[in-house]
C-alpha cells in the first residue's frame, strides 16, 4: 500500500526541534518533500542534517525556511521562497510553540505576550497563508499540534 505522504509536499513550522522535528523526520522517511520553518538558522541546519541522516534511501527531501511564525511579513516572504522552490504545500503542520516554566504570579507579562505571539499567531499566520490556496484547489490539510505543556497548569 502506498504511503499517503509519498510524493506530497509538507510545511512543518517549529520543525527545528521537538515534535516538529519528529514529524518532519517521519514525513521525509515516507517520501514527502518537507520544508521545516523556524527562527534559528543554525538549529534549522542541524535539524535538516538530523532528518536527512535519519532517512537513508528515502525519496523524501528536506529544505529549510528561516522565519518567525509570528511575523506576518516574514512568513509571507518565506512562503514565497517555499512556493518558488517546492510548489504549494499539501500539508501544513503547525508545530511551533514556546513555553517557559514558572508560577503565574511570577511569570513576566512579556513571556505571556511572547507565548501568545508564537502559540496563537504562529498558528494563525501560516494557516491564513495556505488556506486560500487549499480552498481554491479543493484539497490540503492543516494539522495543529500541541504538547502536553499546553495542558499543565
């Protein structure tokens, strides 16, 4: 049976570490063209090397997009590069997230604002970017991923 990801194109935000990197690795192993997006270029290159090294013999390819998912202009520029090199994605995996440990009474407001920008806007912005195309062509999948950190309180 053919893998449903083989020959498809996926964009994975937060793909340089954690759940995002694990998803990107599995997609590449299935023969998917994967583009990982994150802020840190060094982490992206290390993640790409890890993913490629984890998938010997796979037909999947891995590319990187350095962008902050909470920056609309940055995402738009990254997506333009993505479309020029890979085409339009079939899948968007929203995996970018941030969390800092701490007690609510001690947690600085700036940390809450950063979390809202990455966790909420970092899902909304890439989704808005791909959604029009998904609707126009009648296909495409958006998968929003969270970790257990979102449920702890």
